[in-house]
C-alpha cells in the first residue's frame, strides 16, 4: 500500500467503507507515516492478513533501536491461518530490511500471549528473542541479522509504566483504527457515570517516543497504575467499571 493507492485499498484491520471513522482515521495516520519509511504489505484478499513496519527511529514507541526495523503489527486471522501467509509477510519484511541495511527487526510481545500483541511462541519459532522487559510484563523482542548487533531497549520512561494522575487515563494513537470509534464512546460513558476519565491522544512520534508506556496504541491506567492494552468497546468498559 502506498500514498498513491491507499484511498482505494482496504486496510485489513477495519473492514468497512472509506467513510467510516475507523478507516478514515487509520488512512490519515498511514499517509503521514509513509515519508518516515513506513511499509504496509497485505494479502490481495479482503481480510486480516498484513504486516506494517517502520524504521525504529521513526516508530511511535519509546524504544532505543537505532538501525533496526520496528514491526507495528503482523496479523493473520481467521481463514487465512495455516497457509504460510505470516511467514511470507515476515520474510518480505526481513528481505526488505536487509536490503535497506538494517541491523534486524524488533517488535512488542510478552511472556504469555495477549490480545493485540505478537504471539511469543511464534516469535521464538522464527528466531526472535527477548531483549528488554518493562515492569508491566511488556517485552521487546528482536531478530538481529548479525551476532554483534546491539540489543534494542526501552527508553527509561517506558520501563516503569506509572503516572501521577488519578482516575482512568488512556494513552492512545490513531495507529489502531478502532480508537477513533470507541475512545469517544468511553468518554461518554465515564461522563454519564461521573467517572474520572482522561483520554490523551499522542499526535506525534516525539510524544509517543516519550510516553510512560511501552505500548502507545492503547494503554489504560487507573490511579497511576498500568491496567491493560486491550481496546474496549462500551460493554467491556462498563464491565470493567462495575468490577
């Protein structure tokens, strides 16, 4: 996908028409990242089968990984699983990254599989290893292209995810298309229930690279403590509040 064909192409993770706020917000975010070297490869089929990556210096995450390529997302879902598409996509990323002289790849995961994060078993199978870990269990994995490549690491601001503000505080970006639809829904629910809730949209890579969380697409805190990276609709948020 490129700036020339993005308006007519399907973006995979939000299956809808171009007038949907989820689609339009994601496409605006993508178009602004192409000049930073972002690559979005997808299946020709209409479905969740794609890889999105960017030079780590331009990644919207607080990491130190100069010379690496950072994978925003590698997603193969549903009927596409089991046909080798994830391997094809990852191999294409590796080939492209080597051609561009990169030192290796890095990506976020954790010790046990969590929604919206890469599967650690898959990463280990493909030769990735953990190179850093934050206090909340979020890990940075890497696949170096040489034995002497330096290990990427989290910036200090992300190693100990904690904020001073009370109540619910959500850090997010428009990299995830679902945020444009559901963050306002959560704000309305919190207002109706008189719940202290603040949504902070990170609007630049500089803001994202200095965020108090390894995950910037969606990081929910409560009373200063990191809670989850799982995007919530109205029902899930209400269930959380009722706990």
